[in-house]
C-alpha cells in the first residue's frame, strides 16, 4: 500500500525539542560551525532577526536609539535526550557571548518529498 502524506508524518510525543538560539552578530559563524559538527543536531535553520530588550547594557548607542539589535536566530531540531548535552557544549564554547535560548516540544515533524 502506498504511503499517504499523513503516514509520512512522525508524531513526536515529547521525544524531540525545537531549541531556539538568538546570538549576537559576530558569533554566528562559530555557532553555526559548532552546530554543523554536533551530531545531536538533526536539522537546523538560521535567519537574521532583531532582538528587543529593555536592558540596554550590551547595545551600541545606535541600537539604543533604535530599541533593537541585530541578531541571528537558529532553530535546532534535537532529540530530547541530547538537548542538555547540546546546551552544555554551547555553554562551554560560548560562555559570556550573550546567547539567549529556549526549547519547545515538537508535536509532529516530517519531510515532504
């Protein structure tokens, strides 16, 4: 029986996480390289974004006037069991850089071919 589109989807009952990382410009290439080397990273995407915050300690004068700073947002699909190890590696390699992160459960994932 041929596979239906619905059968190509995998339900992810809390087994995968989408880790979102927001890093300041200047660190993005090193972070991208680290994720490419990391076998725990199943797939990831990156997109330039603006970060907004009431705390202006790390913003340049121009960014303070604009109320935002340029950043890179990465979203990494990772097995829940590998999430902590991946975060530990990022903490070790990028301590003091100011990377923000959060993780959300993935309900469903797949690939449309």
